[in-house]
C-alpha cells in the first residue's frame, strides 16, 4: 500500500535516501534503492530516481509502501532497553562511548545497535527526525561516537566532517617498531562484494597521520600509535597501517597472521580505539554547545595492558 506524507523541517536539506531511512528505519536499504531505481518514489509529484537528491521541509513525499502511522510502535520494537555509556549530552548533540562488538546501525530488523539503543534511551521520534549517528565506527572499534539529536544539527555536523574541521584521534596497538611519525597518502578502493578495502590507484583519496607513542622490542615487538584520520574512508586506519607494514594487532582481515596467533588468547579484536574527538572553536547556532570542546573515551583494558 502506497502513501504520501509531508516532510518536516527537520529533513530540510537532507539526502532523500537518508530521509526515507530515518522515517522507515526497518525498511531494507535494497527496497529503498529498488523504489528509486524504478521511479516509484516521488517528490512533489515528480519521480525521484536518485537517493542523493536534497529534500526540502514541507515537500510531499510519495512512496510505494505503507504510511508510517504505526511508526512510534515500530520504532519501539526496533529500539531496546539496553543502554550506552554517555560521555556528554547537550540539547542538540549526544556523545556516546561505543562498546566493542556493537554495530552503529542495525543489520537486521529490530537488531541491537548504537542507534537503536539511543532510540530506547531518548525516544525515536515519529514521522519527523529521529536521533542519528553522524559517522561510523566498525563493530569492534570502541570509543567516541557522535549522535545528532535534530535534523539541523545532523546537517551541520555532516558539513564539518566533510570539510575536515572535526579532528578524530585514534589509539592502536600495531605490529613492529613503528617509525616516530609519518603521513600515509594512499587511495583506497572497496570491493562491494567482499567488503575488503585495498590500496589502489583507482580508489578514493585517503590520508592518515600517525605518531609512535611507545614501542617494545623483542620476539613480540609492537608499538602504541596515535592515528589521526585526515579523511574518513572505510577501514582506513586498518588498511593504511597494514600498507606500511605495521598492521593493527588482532586484525583478522588485514593483520599479521603470526603476530595475531601469538596473542590470540588475550586479543579478540583489532586493537583500535576512537580516543579523542575535537570541535573547532567559534561554532554558532545548534553547535554552539560543542564549540571548542574535546571529548575523550577512556582507553579500554585490552589496549591499556599493552601500554607501559
């Protein structure tokens, strides 16, 4: 059953595909893409074939599935009663401390994730805007993650990330004696079938700055690295560190097989932690509350035990 709704101002300026996903959070992405491809989705009566179209508040959105009349109940099922550690909460921005093993977005209907836990803790909205993650961390990466509580905030934060005005610092345990510092400038290409990312001249520009904080030599040499992602590509830190011969310890996809074997009893994930996130100063409007602020996540035990 098809329906038509009026978009709220919270969606003004957002991509069409992200708008649809926020209103119908349990709808498979494949269904959204199929509707767009077939021209079954319309904005103000005109067929919309692309998800990157920017919508405006007050526009009429027509879709070939049911009206989100039971949206509150459906989102209540999608969210859950499990909580998240909160680093900081403002009116427009929420900073959470993502635990290991948790996806940012659910991969199955009603699945556990950062965002469904946020909905359970703070509400999931109705046909308007629901709290949304601004960026992504891999399932087994821990640390600082931003959640936008309003549509306007989400758009502003996305712009800051796009313009590289938000600084993200990671800590990692890497194999070998890492050089004191360096810049990795190597384009990355993702295989959409396997999900594996590799350095490839046909890939997207990717830059990573690193600094060695500590190192230990011997049969099990490793280093503690501070990693600054100057771009935000999928698996960027993991692939770039492997590319220079110092893969992240515990990384089964891009890591060092023998080094991982030696620590398999104590290391059960890639030892990568989103330690620090900093905002530029002089932010105004919805982002004034985070202007000039830096948020940090406590270093998890599995990384801390490798530090002097």
